[in-house]
C-alpha cells in the first residue's frame, strides 16, 4: 500500500525544467524528421514528373509533319533542277562533240583531195596533149590516161567529192573564179564559156573554185 501510494505521488508530481526541455527537444526532432521525409517525397515526385515528357498536342504533330513534307518537297525540287541542268549540259556537249567531229572529218577529206587534185590536173593535160598528136600508139596512151582519170574521179565520188558545174552556167562567185572576160555574141551575159581548171566541192563545202572564162 505504501509503494502504490508513492507511485501515485510520483505521477502527480510536476515535471522539472530539464524534463520539459528534453520533451520539447524530442518533439522538435520528430517534427524535423517528418519535414525532411515530406521534402524527400516532394523531391522524388518532382523528379518523376520531369522524366515524363508531356505528350505533344495533335496540332503540334501536324505542324511538324507539314514542315518535314515542305522540306522534302524543296529538296526534291532542287534535285530535279540539278538533274535537268546536267542533262542539258550533256546534250550540249554531245552536239558540240558531234559537230567538231564532223568538221574535223570534212577538213581531213578536203586536205586529202587537195593533194590529189594536181595529179588529176596533170593527167587531164597529158591526155589533151596526146589527143593532138594522133596515131595508134598515142590513142592507146590517151585511153589509158582517160581510164586513170576516170578511176580517180570515182575515188573522189566515193569520198563525196564532185566537180562543180561551170561550163554553160551563169557565173557564180560562190562557186567560180573568173580570170578572163571575153566578148561572145553567142553567149549570154555572165555565161561561163570555158573552164580553165575544174572546181570541186563536197556537199556545201567548196574544196576548190572552178577557174573559168566568162563572156560579156
């Protein structure tokens, strides 16, 4: 009975200053721990929200697709323009190369023919000289020279070279070269009455003008 009475007396006894300070310290520590726990929870929640990117709105996605489509269209137009330019340059190069090749061939043929023309001229003169002498032997020589002359003409023909029409034609400074003028009542004005040296052409290209005598 005495012990229980002493315990009751102890419970009813007021707390000292030290005890009150300890109780307040414990309460403050508990509150601090609770505040720290709440702060950690808030920080973890904030990190989670930052990691999750907000879903783009449908309007933003449409705008982005339109920009990509526009950029691809622009790139396609540039590639098409570059392709067309390249094809045009190639076509011009091909035409220029073909034209240069044809011009070189024409010049080569003209150079070769020019070398042969004096030989053909001498054959013609030899044949004419033999015709004025006469005799059986001379006739054989004339026939031989005429054959050679004809063969040379055939070779020139295969190269596309042909004589320029002159005798009986009206004088044409684009094809003929007049070295003599004569009065001839039977000939028309500007008519070629004699060919002193044959002229030759290949297509529209004049290799050598025909040297002629012109009447009136």
